[in-house]
């Protein structure tokens, strides 16, 4: 293409056009700034343990603890964002939006430096095209916009390096190499940059001799090294092994050829954009599967033959598009291919090739055929950008929250088992049990061997009180995946809730064999032993739970209960106090503390005033209508010497107990009232075994 200096708007009105690019980008993506966290944003940000620990940065860079691939620069950015914004999503969204706007300016600068027609228009289309929404509005895809930022900086530095007029060009080479390394550390798909370096040389008709190849070689080695790390990481940490990923090379070629046309079609006609597209069924024995491969070969031949008339621009755009998509076309298996072989965010940077080519064509066409018709060019450009901007605005709405995202996805792709399962999980979190159960059952119809759907269905059924049905789902989840520790733990919960403490021991022990650091499983197994009267074993597991999770209020409460039974009253009181520090509104722990302080057989440990304060607080929390709590409050008043209040309170408790046909409590209250009427507090007696007759209320 012949350079057209008048098409490069970097002087005079350049600043105005640059501000306009930023303004329209921010405006189009403004709905995303009000969105929340979605899907695996919890995986990357909100529940990522690396982001809120002093050891986080070291582990991000020098361990295999990252929850997805090795993206240390991306996680480092999230680390500092977490420090700045906490769990407020707006800050994260604005970082993505502003990075995207910066990338738009870099693209304009790069295309202008390459002297391509329509540089500003290409940058504007890149900014506003709705296929970019997934990369910008989804917080997790910081890795995409951050990678693109350094990728584009590397290309700009490379163009300065190969400029014959550049002074000290090797500093630009070093800058390009450094930016490339940062791009790889943001997301490994930047490994295609060496192809872009070669294409720039080719486009500028610079001889590609051994000297140039030697200059590109370090980029190739960096990309190859990071690519091998990612392949290893995907296989051994993401689990891209086994039957779902055993796809032959022939099928991978067919998937790739179809994916190329899929992405190109979404650029030409961005309709029916989805968060998760249907997963294609590709077979080498299906003749129809070869249509896309044949079309690719035909178009490739046409581009090659037409180069004498079109110049090098068309083939450069096509090669850049396909090569930049290369890592995500299916030749290398990714975990996300379980759900779909394509995703909008995969072509965030690759789409620059076709967009730049299209913008150049529009610019040249307008120059040739609309000369003298001054309003026509701006009017057509404005109409195109307004259309894309409007589509982007409405596409952003889908990413507002998880419920909106998955409801839209289920409507667009009703055969997505993943979408049904995730929508069910949203309903589960919202307490919409019936809706959750419906979605999980849909998901299991589509994918019966999905252990996660079985597990989630079990959660919903258990929340609704259908314990037997829940235990069947947990059992199914364990059958599908015997190493599913959470399912084992919840299966034990179901047995324990049904009064089968002995039967619950086995799944709890299996859960701990799979994950010995599971504090909840230790606590639950302790519950089993406590219920069976095996106090020493219960104590050991409650202690382990509290050790693993020091802020685990339930474990401290259970420790108080078992220590009380063993006669270690001072320790029991200490753990009840700890429970209430962690969970001030725990009425059961408050009631047990008050009862122990009021009635324990050891006089030095009794504390009437403190017992009164604890019991009165619990009574307020339960609304004054619980006979057990009133019984405790009466004992506390008596220990504090307030016998008239003790009698009145005990009488209220007795009326409630009799109304509820609680004969055991009513009988105890008759005995305690006689003591209060005589001006004597009620105290438990020391057991003959050296323990205490105190029991948790």
C-alpha cells in the first residue's frame, strides 16, 4: 500500500483524535464499570489465597500455587489491585477498561508508524467491536489486555529498531525483548510475537537475511520456553489429560480450520455472541467437517495469487490473524476445551489483522470513490462506529453479574451443561433451592458423569432438607470421582444428620485421607466421636480442626463441649469465650458459657455477673421464648444472688416447657425452683470419675 501522509493524524488534530478514541472506548464500556465479579473471578481474585498473604508474591513467581497457568505478572497486578480495591469490583473493571483504551492508542500509533491507511479507523473499530467485550468486561481477562499492552509495546519498539534513521537502535531491540518477556509473563499466547516481527519486516519490504533471523531468534527461544512451561502446566496442574482431551491430530486440524472461520465470521457479523458457545462434534469420518479446511486452502491460494494486485497487506493480515490465534485453535489442548473450542476473548489481539485490513480498504475506497463528497466519509465512519459502540454497550450488560451471565448463556446455548450447573450454583447461593435443583438436573441430563453437578445437586437437596436424596447425589459424585474430598465430607454430614454417626465415620475418614488439612472434616469426625461417647478421639479431632483453622468458631465451641464433659472446666470456658469472640451472636455457645459459669461445681470458676450478661444477651437474641435459655438465665440470676428474678424466670421457662411437652426440662425446673425459692443457687455435682456432671446446654 502506498503511504498517505495525510491519512496519518498524529500532528495537529492528533491529540483531539486520541482523546476521542479514549472517550468512545470508556463510554462504550461504561456498563462494565458497574458490573460485579463473575464465574472464575473468585478463582483469580476474590478467593485466591495468594492475593492476601505476605508470602503471596513469592509464591506467585516461584511456586506452582497459581490457580491457573503461570501468569505471574497478571497475578502480581491482581495482588496490588486487591490491596488497593479490596473486594470492590469497580476498581478491577476500570483497570481493564483503561488498559483496553491504552491498547487502542498503541494500535493507532503502530499502524500509523507502519504507514497503513485507515490507522485511526482500525484503532476505533478495535476499541468498539463487540467481540472485545469478553476480554474487557470480565475481570479475569486482565491477562488478555495486559498481555496485549506489552505485546504492542514490543512491536512499537521493534519498528523503531528496524528504522534506518533510528539512533542507538539496539536500545529499542532490548526494549522490545523486555516487553515481550513481560507479555509472556502476562499470558503465554504472546508467544506468537516472533511471527509479527517477521511480518513487519515483510510488510516494509526489508530483506529477511540471516542477520534478521538471528535478531528474531531470541524472541523465538523465549516464546518456545514459555510455551513448553504452559503445556506442562496445563497437563499436570489443569488436568488436560484423559478421555475428554484425547483428540487425534486429524480432528485437531479440522477443529482449527473451523475455528478460524468462526472467529472471522464474528468479526464480519457480530451477532449471537455468547459467553460459552456450543462444543462442536468433529469427526475425521464426516465429509462435512472438511468444508472449513477446504475453504481455508482455497482462500489461502486466492490470497497468494492475488498478491501481485493487492500487495502484501492482505497476506500479512491473514497470516497475523491465523498465527496469533494459533495457540488457541486446538492443536494444544486447553482445559476450557471441555466446554467449547472457541471463545470471544481468544481473538482479542488476533482480530487486529482483519480489522486493520478492513479499515485500510474502507479508507482507500472512500478516497477513491467518495472524493469531493465530504460528508460521506465521516458519516459512514460514524455510522459504523456507532453501531459497534451500541452493540458493545448492550453486550456489556450480560456481564453485570453471575445470574445475568448464566441466564443469558442458558438461553443462547441450552445444551451447555456447564452453564446449567453454574446457573444452579447462583440459585443455590441465593437460597432458591427449587430453581437450583432444576438447573442441576438439566446439567446432569446433558452430562450424567459430571461429579460437580451431582455434588451441587446434593447441596441444594440438603439445603431443602431432603437429606436422603442429597446423600445419594454425594454418593454418586464419589463413585464418579473417588478423590472428591468435599463430596466424601458432605456424605458424612448426611449420615450424621440422619443419626447414623457410626456410618458417617468412614466417609469423613476418607475425606481426611484425601485432604488431611480439611478442618471441617476433622470437626465433623469429632462430632461423630462425641455423639458416640468416644471423647478422647473427639477431642483430638476438634483440636486439629482449631489448629488448622484458628478462627473456626464451631471447632472452639465443640472443644468447649468435650472439655466440659471431661471435667476440664477452665479450658472449656476458655474455648466458649473464644467462640464468642469469633462469633458474638452464637446463641448455643453463649448459653453453654452462661450455664457453666453459673452452675459448675468448682467455686473459683463460677462467675454469676458474667453468667447473667451472657444469658441475657442470648435471651435477647432468641426473643425470650426459649425455655432452655430461660432455664440458664434463672440459674445465672441465682448465682448472682438475684433469687426473685431467678424464680420468676424459672416459672416462665416452666410454662414454656410444659406447653412444648418437654417433660424432662419441666422436671428439672421444678427442682431448681425449689432451690431458688430457698435462696440457694443450683450447682452441678462432681462426678465419681473425676469429671463434671455439667453437660452442654
